[in-house]
């Protein structure tokens, strides 16, 4: 398994409120990849996303048992995200400065030939298999709701003024609904975890073209971020590429 990661503040934002975590090569722990995109005034977004990835790592190290069965992985991820949500929510209530802060969150964990995903918000996971790029997660966003009910097309959504409004995040409310997924992993599968700073600047065809231009995950990450910045870099950009080869 090979991977690469780049996180960049983009060309417009003063700070980078994205955070990520890569857990790989640790005995007894499955390879795990996390991306979070924070939101909130002052530096609250940066705090929320950093808390999310750091607390997740702590939870994994403390509670993930070596003998865990694969049917317990998704419940474990849900329990972890629920606890992270609680911690960020309580932190946000401590001060007016951090009130209302939150973060998107997506985690991907490789275990027993499968890829387990936990997801809240509009950060995404894609799978490239046999030349086809498939979005595995569904955005929790105002725009996605409009698309679901048929009042907006995918093409119209790209330039909608409320495309950044999300309907779920960690830390914003006391309780949060978590989406989970599990996919079998094939040889040469490639997974993309990213924030909307990438997907708001690049189409899926753009992303596919960059992936197909090289075989090295780190180079692909760098080229994706470079292109997103060339297209405007309107938000922080974080991308992780994991190739099963």
C-alpha cells in the first residue's frame, strides 16, 4: 500500500482550517486515514478540525483491540465519532469565541481486505477502480438536498451561491448522525479522501485526469492541489491518495 498527502491553505484563506491524520505501519493498528475541514469564527475551525483528528487517534490507540472482528469495525468508528463530536461540542460551549464551531470528518480504515468509512459533512471519499472514479460518500449539504429532491441539477450545483452550506458536522450539536460504508478492496484500487476545497475547484473528470497522469500518490496529491490553486484556490485544500498496490 502506498499513499500521499498534501494540505494547503489555498490562495484566498489566511489560515488552513483543514486537518488530517495518517496512521500507518503501527503494530496492531489498521492503516487509517482521516480528513477534517473545520468551520467557525476566529481560529475555531482550525481548533475543531485539529481536535477531531487528534482525538480520533487517541481513541484508536486506546480502544481498538487487536482481536476486533470486522463486523465490529463500523460500530467502533461510530462510537469514536460520537465521542469526538461530544468533546468538540463541549469545548465549543466553554467560550463565546468557539461557540458553534464544528468540522466535517471522514475516516477510512483498511481491515481484512475491506475499506471501512465513517463520514459527516461534505468532505469526500472516492474510489478509482478499472478506470472509473466513483464517489463513495454522499455530501451532507444544502445543495445535496436540493439535488435529491430534483430542484437542482449537478451542473447547476457547481456554481450555486450556497454550495458551501453543510447540514451535518461534528461538534455543532449534542448528537450527530453518522454515515458508514464498507467496500471490498481489489488490487490496484485507489482511494481519494479530500475536502471541498478540492472538489469545488475541480470536476471529477479533472481529478481523474490528474490521477491517470502518474502512478505515484504523493505526486498526484501535489498536482491536484496545484491545479485547484490554479483554478482559484478559494478554500483550504486537503487530499489523501491511497493506492492498494
